[in-house]
C-alpha cells in the first residue's frame, strides 16, 4: 500500500465547493490586496491563538523577518537560535544584518538547549528565537528566564506549531512576537505561501503593521523602512475555510501519533524517549545502551499540547537511518529527513566565527538519526498499519 508523506488533496478536495465560493467572492469583490477578508482572518487567528494582535503575512519567513525588523534588530546584533531547525529561522536573522548564534538542542524534545544557550549570550545578544520544532513547545519557562535575566527579546518560531501549547498557553503568545506559516505542509496548510505574526504588545503591533506595508503611515509617508510582507486577499479568504476545521486537523494528527506510539512500541528494539532525560545527553545515551534501543520514538511532554507537524523517530547506529529510509521508500512509504544538515554546518554560514558554530554535537548526531514518517490527519488505519509493518520488517 502506498502511503505518501503528505496528501494535501485528502484535506482540501472535500472542501472544494466552499473554497470555490470563497474564491468567487474575492473575484467578484475586485479587492485583491488587504480588505475585510484579511481583517476577518486576522481576528479569527487572534481568537484561536489567544493573542491581542495577529497580522497576516506573505510567508512564515517574512513574518520572522518582520518581527526582527520591528524590534530594530540589525547589524552588530547577535540572535540566539537553535542549530537544528528549518533554514528560515537562521536565514531571517542573517537577512536583517544580524549574526545568528547557533545553539545545540535537546535529544528528547529536539528543541533549544537553554543551558547551552546561556553560555552563548554576549553583550551583543539582542534576542533569542526558540523554535517549537515538529509541533512541540520548547521549555518556555527556561527561555523566558534567560531572556528576562539578560534583557533579550523573544521571537517564537511557531511555523510548525500553530495551536500547540505550553502549560496551557499558545506557542507564539509567550514572547514579544510569534511567527507562523501556512506553507502547504504545515498543520494549517494554505494554497501557496502565507504566514502570520502575532503579539500582545500594542506598540510592536503598530510598528509591525506599518513595516508590513513599506513602513508607510500615512500612505506615501515613511518614517521607517519596511517591506511588502502582506498576505494576498485570496489566500486569506481560502484559509478562512480551513481555519474553521483547525481543531479536527490537530485531533487527527494527535490520534495518529498515539497509534504509531502504541503500535511501534510492540516491536523489538523500539523505545520511547523519556522526558526525564531532557537536556541530559549522557544519561540518555546510557539508558539507550542499557535498553538495546534501535529506534527511539518521540514523546509529548506532560505539560505540552503538541500538534505533531512531524512524527520524527531516531534510528540509532551508523548508516541505519539511511537504510530505513531506503527500505520505506521501496515499500512506497513516504518519509523524509528533517533536517540532514544543521545550521552551523551550512556553507552559507561558514563566515560566522567558531563561537557562533561551536558545541552543537547533539544536533549533529540528530541530523544523522532522524526520520519523519507520514502523520497527516487523513491517514487511514490501513495506511498506518502498512507503515508499522514496513518498520517491523526492517527490524526483523
Ligand atoms: C516552514 C518554516 C518556516 C518558514 O515558513 P514559510 O512559510 O515556508 O516561509 C520557518 N521556520 C520553520 C521552523 C519552518 O518549519
């Protein structure tokens, strides 16, 4: 049985009629830039996420860039960012002229290791950008403590974590800004590029709103330099159809994650990561050895409400991850490595100094071990059975 890594049609095509109506409404309105559809979408997002201000943007990447620009971060500034993330987190920092300082991650939750982050703060550090990778929140108490102690801004990269929660609070609502993405592979997948920037701070919201539109206020008068970071009206209208169903998408992914965890734990050599080892690399390594672990399953921390943008397993042993990937693809099962290179290993960041790139061993190891398997909401039980059977075959 073929199981694609993601099937956007399974989610979108049943909504065809409503999407076409939404498109027709924008078409006949003749308004294609901003307007009531965008405003309505922003209000719905603000409500969904429990924040004061939500700004629809051209992409998740642009939302991150806009946040950095609105905070006045630029040349000479350093921004702390996990090295194990999608490129946009680090790229947006470099694009506004600041220096990304890469920090290692935790082998259990895959998120920034705040203890190692503390060692990388200098007099030039202006902000920290935690990334809620694969849909699970970072340790936000530790991030906040670090930020408050050193007077840093916090920009949450929530591209993979819309609706995800930490101790009952939405990811994206705990920093100065939260940035989300509606790229089709994200949990609220759009019809092209789109993003969202949220904040609870009125002044930052004003600045970001102005900079989203070239820094123009009033029209044709520019006291600051912004860009064009607007979301298309048609994108907002289409996304509104899907945001109504957002809870069911999350529920589907959470059910699928539970299914995998239950089924895969029956297989020999499969263990589930233990939050007791969060940021404790040596104790985890010992525990994996003691248990003869071959595959480590991801785990939801008790205080988190993850949305499972990815279900990412670790395949231990040299070359084993690539062997499992080849094996699954031969069975017609989609899978992907997020991410094969860490940010400190990227050629384009070779210009940064040793301080920016040192001490990232856990992330380097993860880049060789991680494999994400299909987790999208519309997967059938038979499809998940096929994934589990193929992994079982590999382990046999
Ligand atoms: C997808 C993603 C982004 C960028 O979002 P786009 O909408 O594709 O620009 C940023 N950060 C992370 C962690 C992502 O996964």
